[in-house]
């Protein structure tokens, strides 16, 4: 008698991250501690590329592996608190029926058979937010909506996550006016803000088309052969709804009021983020206000509003725990002071290389560093003061070096477990991290090849 094989469950994302914390702790014994001195460059604190020195730092003890989780949660507290409040607000909106009824109207108008059109529209909304405003965190409220629409159209939640996350991140990576990569790097280099925009606009046309084609091919396969979905065997039934059952339900003034409150809140956040320095705390406050308005409009009563907010926040607990655990890895590295050392060692092989080899080397180094420091602006202040002198020695224009930085920052953002927005998106869609890696790694290979070609062309045409 043959034994039937049990389906192997993918490793839980929290468990995977905990194993990565252990690996990070081991790494601190192999990599010596070191620091760069910081200096002010055009109003921003950046590293002095000539100042690296080895230092003595506390050893990572076995108990620190456990401590890293609560400390990571403290460091991610803004993201976690914002995510809980966003979850509560979205649950109120969801229970009001606004999203499901509204989405069903859109699907009915365009048609389920033309779902690709909806996916394309969604993708470019995220791409424009990432590319022109530098918004990745600001896209968080829209990710569950993209997932709901994707599942309602007969796709899986991977498609919804991909449309939102890949759209935002790759828009961010080739963004013509991204303030967090282009803006910060050009400030450090002393270039005119957003100079060289023409070439980046051309890339903003090319790169999203490549990503969108990849997503649509997977989406078409999933719709035609559901058993080939990466989410096969994973229950996401609560993310789905049948739009045909809601076609007869009217979109009332209450739905309109909730939708206008949501859009008004998001609009306020966009303005605040661009002009007032708003972040996740303010975004969470906006969704708390949206939840309250939704309750008032629907005459729920204060107790029900509170209960629905708590329910929505509870649904975010897993994603928040994942974020806190991921930040624990960064806490380990910072406590042992090895991040600057890693940057130093990775940058050393770039000295003395030819122009073309150097620009590819810069790209690869930034991709590797980005696995540990996903922050676009934070990484620029550490990496670019080191990269610019190396680029100058081999005859690479600062604009080309910045372009390499943009691609290096963006490509591995799609696969690093330290990017909070990616983890949140996967949490929204119940997508295991291992399943996401299977989906995204082939696309990353293509994007790396395209980035290399684009950088070589930039050098040949004298992009500056």
C-alpha cells in the first residue's frame, strides 16, 4: 500500500523571520563592528566616506535573539500602530458595504471578462503614487482594495498584492520625481533637483510595462487554471465576494458619504505627507476618523463602532507581528554596529574597476545593501557619499550613479523581508513569504538584466 504524501505547508513568515534573526546574530560574530562618522551635506546628515573605523560594540548574546522581537516591535511601533488603526478603519468601511457595492458596480460596468483593464488601471495608480510622490507607505490603505478586486475578478490574492506592491515599488525605483531616492541623492551630489528627468520618464514607461506584462501573464494562468495558483490550498475565502450578488443593491447616500470621507482623508494625507511631514501616525488617525464617520453615517452606535474597529485591528495582528519580527533583524545589526562595516566591505571591490563593470558593481552592491536597509532616503545618506567618489574616479556621471541607486533600491525591495509595506501587503492577502518569493524572483532576474542594459546605455549616451 502506497502512503499518500501530505501536502507540505510553507514555512510561516514569522518562523522564517525568527530563523533570520538567529542567522543575523551568528553574522555579528563573523563581521567586525565598525562605523562611519556622519557629516552635514547640503542640509542632510550623511556619512563621511573617508572616516570608516573599526569599533568595539556589545556582543550579541543568546537572550538578545529573544529581546530583538520586542525591541523590533518598538522600532516598528509607528508602522504597527498605523496598521492597527488602518485595519480598524477598513473593517468599518467593509462592514458598511461601501467597498463591495462600489467595486461590484465598477466590475459590472467594465465586465468580468475584461478584468485585465481593471488590473492595468490599479497598477498604474500605484505606480504613479510611487514614481512621482515617492509613496510606498501611503499606498497601504489601497492594498486590501486591490486584493478584493483581484479575488472578485477570479484571480488570486497574489495578483492583488503584485498589482499594488510591484506597481508602487517599481514606480518608486524609476520614479521621475521620487523625493526619497532622486531628491536626496541629487541633494548630496549638489545637482539641480530632478535634473535628468527625461531619461527617467522614458524608464517610467518601459519598466512598468515589463512588470505589468509579467503580472497579467500569471493572472491569466490563474483564472484559466485555478489549480496552478500559488495560493492553491490556502483559504482566502473571506477576502472574496460575489459581485453579481451585489449588483441589485443600491449605492446609497451613506455609501457615498463613507467613500468621500475615505477619499478626503487620503487626499489630506497626501498633502500632509508632501508638505507637513506626516507619516504613519497621521495616516492611522485619518482612518480612525473615517471609522467614526462611517459609524455615525450608518447609525451604528458607539459600542458597535468600537467593536468593529477592534475586529479590524485584530485581523492585522499577524501582519504587525511579522513587521516587528523583521525589525528585530535590524535591531541586532544596529546593536552590534555591523551595518556600516557591511557597507564598507561591499564598496571596497568597486575601486579600480572599468566604467561599465563599475556601474554594474554599484548596482549589485546597492541591491545587497538594500536587503538590510530598505529605507530609500536613509540608505542614500549612508551609501551615496561613498558611491559618488568611486563613480567620479572611473568617469561615471553622478546622474548615472543615482540611476543605479534607484534600481538597486527598488529591485530587492520586492523580495526583502525587512520592507514593512511588503510584509503588510502579504499579510493582507494571506500570502506566505515563500510563495511570494516563488512568484517574484523570475521577475527580479528580468529587471536586473534590464537595469544593467539601461545603465550601460546611459553611460554611452552621456546621460548627465
